[in-house]
C-alpha cells in the first residue's frame, strides 16, 4: 500500500476510498435509537465539538467526526460496524509485529492502570509512558523508532504490578528499562545489519540481513504476475537451523485473532452492498483461512474492481514500511464512507490519468502505454486500527502489487474527515513564525487547503499509478532494497509537484489559478527544509521514509538551482526563511528529478538510489535543526497528531440480533485504549 501522511502540523492534507450505490428503499430510515444517538452527536458538533482533547510528550490527541454515517441505511451501518470490529480483532497483531515483548508489557501496564489510581511524580511518569506506548502500538516511537525511556524506576513498576496481580519476565523488564536493549525498532543504516539491528518482530532475533536476502532471493521468479513473497509471515529457524516462515493465517501464527477477524468478515458478507463487494470479502476470508498469497492477489483484483457502493475498507497485512527489508505487511484496517460531492470533483484527476502520464517528464521507455482502472474518492473514516491508528494516513493508494496496478488499476482515497480534523485543530501561529513575507502568508491562507487536496490527489492517483519497470528488472524491494520506500514516495511527490504548476489543472476546473501551485511549492519547500525537523531529536539523522523523501527533494532542488537563485535561504534577524524566486524554474527542477527517480526505479539502479537518499535525505544541518526547535518551542505545537476513534454502538432487538448501529465520539484516549485491551485482545503474550 502507498500512504500519504500529513507532512507538517501546519499543513494537513486529505485522501480516501469507497464507492457509490443506491440504498435499499426499505432500509433508508434509521431506527429511533440510532436517530437519538446521532442527533446528540450532531448537537455536540454544532455546540463546539472538542477537536483536540489532550497533549503529552510530542503528541496531540484529536477526535474526528463521521459525516455521512446517518445517511446510510441500517444495513450499510451494520456493514460498517462489522468491518470496524474485524479491524479491532486484529489490533494485537500490530503490537506483536512491532516488537516481541509488546503484548506482555502492554498487558502489565493495563493491569496497573486498571487498578487503584496512584499519585505523585512516578505515577504521572507511568501515565505518560502508557500514553506514548498506546499511541505507538508498542514501546518504540511510531515515527523515529527510538525506544521510550521510563521516567519511573523498575522497582516502582514491579511493586505496582505485583499489587495488581501481574508479572513480567526478566527479559521483558529489561526491554522496558535497559535503554541499550532492542533500542531501535527499525534500523535503516546500510552499514549496519538491517535485520539484526531492528527490534521489529518479523524475523527471529538471531537472523541476519544476509540470510533474509538469500532466503527470499531463492523464491524470486521471472513470472509476470509474481506474488508478494514474505508479505504474511515471520521468518524463524527450524530445529536444524534453516530459515522457514511462520505464516499468518487461521491455523498458523496469529490464528487466535484471525479466526475472530474471519467471523466478523463473514457477518459483513451478509450485508454487503452488492455481489462484487461480497465476492471480494469472501476471497479475503479465504486468504485468512489459507494464508495463500495467490489468493491475496485474487482478492486484490476483486477488491480493486469492486467500485460500486457507499462503503469500502482497507484491511489485512499491507504496508511494508515497518520492515527494514520491505517484505512484511503490517496489519491495518480503515473503514470508509464515501463523500460524494468531494469525490465527484476529484475524480476528474483519475479520468485524465493518461494525459498526466503522457505529459510527464519521465523517459518514454518508462511510461505506461495505458493507465487503467484508477478510482479516486474522498471518504469519511468510520474506524481504524493496527498500523492506521492512532496515527493515521491522510491518503492511500492500493494495491501494492505492480502487476495488479498495471493490469487492473488501483483505488486511491483521501480521508476527508481526518484532514478536516487536522485543520480544525491546527495552530495558525506556525505560518506567522516561519513564512518569509506577508505575500507568502496571504497565499497560504487563501490556497493551502485546496493546494493540500490537489497535492494529495496527484500524489496518490497519478504519482503511485505512474511509470513502469524495464523488462527483466526485479521488484523495487529486491533491487532498491531499503531505499525502495523513500524513492517511491519521492516519485509520487515529484509527479504531484510537477503538475501542480500546470495549466491543465486550471483547464479541468480543479484550481482557480496557478497561485494554488505556488502555495503548494511554498509549503513543500518550507516543510522539506525546515518544519519537519521539529519531529527529530537534536543530533539525530532522518530515518522515516516520507521525511527522507521530502528532504531529499527539497535539498536537491535547492542545490541544483543555486546558480540561478531558484530557491533561497534568507537569514533575517537571526532567523532562517525559505523563499522561491522562480516558480517555473523550480518546476523544471522537479521534472528533472522526477525523470531520474523514475529511471532509478525502472532500471533498479540501487547505487544511484542510495546516493540520492543518503546524500540529500538523511543528514541534518545541526545548526538549522537547533534553530527550528527553538522557534517551535514557544508555539507549544506537538510535532505529531493522532486520533481517538469514533465508537460504533450496536442496537439489538430482544433476540440479541443487531438491527442498527449508532455512532458516538469518546473523548478519553487512555480509556479507549484500556477498553480495546479488555474487549479486543485475543493473542497470547508471545506468538
């Protein structure tokens, strides 16, 4: 899956997924209970809905609303509910994937927090640790991968745990309190062992990078429709020391959760909106029952073709960013309701996909002859879990398989209500502090929302769907290895940036003028060179794929355009500002870099890809970094935001049968996390 995350606290974007269809006439009226609950939610919205509920460490907690839920039929609301429950049933999987000790540590913390409430500095420190852990789905930071450091003692925690009737192994306690033990969730340093240096639980702790490479190279083939080897398994040693896979399916690893997931998906089939949707769900169930990757491909073909209906979903082991080798899919679930008005506007981009491909700056040999099957929708999220929650993307493009995308197309979505929640809770003082001049402020104020939406649409719909590999070149995860993800994100961003200054968007009625593109350029360059540094501890390098991509692009064009003074860093009153002096020349530079990045992907040029990322996307100017952190400090802006999920409440008849569903909006992050632990936990501590 391809994801787009909000690229700065100041600049929230959007994107999402689903489809349209007529509601059954006999089910168009909500139940009385549902109407009452939804009316209360509407009153809360009209009466000052509280978007941001709390702030801790580097995190801001936000709530989102689910517009469109009340317009669904009772049957559709049940479908949404079943799909959300299927996602929550897999929540434990994400925790275990992130780190082998996560579930035992989480349950120990839950036991302490569920008991008598303490007080004092140690108790407050424990609550902070718990919030950080819940937000990250584990004891490593969700973005940097650094392990959290408890500000309370091991003795204090053990005493509380014993009082609560719990216990942790010596190694799990070491994982919590020894800062050097499994310190990094994902190691991306090419000079170190990517696998042994990473704490993620996709490989047994004693397995090396070289062994994993050899293991999967032996599986590679010349098929034109290769399966995604390794997507749904953990690599371990057998009794003879040979590498084998523990497959994630109903009768294998994670089977306890997967069987519950299947039960909810089977309920979803009974209320599917149409045959195509039901057939796709049945294939997803079969995949979970067998673990067969060919069935996963069959499911994705069926899913990408099921475009009719108001409800859609993203579900299973999908995103590979959590794996330093780029094989293993992290569990995630996003359930969505279509925003019809917004989708109609943005589908113009998908309809002209071939024009964008033909007019790209990439080499003709690396362009698709025919771009097929792109669907683009703006959606409202109704529930998320796993890798998508609490920290969520704002845009998604699926599926990941190159041959499916080329042959059958893709679905792109913008999570509209998530973007709206970001915007509602954003801090306007960031722009005032970092903008170069009043013209930049006025341009951003007038156009930033539309600029963000267009950048997201072009990134997901055109960027990720563009280009092709040369004949005989392996998949990017094989050829570009740990640089595959940042280069793919760079390619999609460069497509968006190049076309944001094209009159074609004005012609299509998508933007009123190229001032929207200029606002997008202002925002991207400021963020890539400065704002995103707020997310990194002073002295650290950039490791996250999206951040590497953005700095690489911004730094490359800054350097290449220096002779013509295309972009300038201006020092004024001891502060650094970014100003663009020639937007058209900057566009040309984006086009040149796009051509090179597509060549690297199409030809599998590992060395050139490594050079681009390492030379421009990794190292941080420490002096500038320190300045950015100092300027952010008085603004009291959290570098990261995440969400409390809406809660779907089933309405049952006297027989216990679910007949309708209402939506409520919880406001307590810790309480939701503890509730999830009580009601949606199925795996043992170790798997």
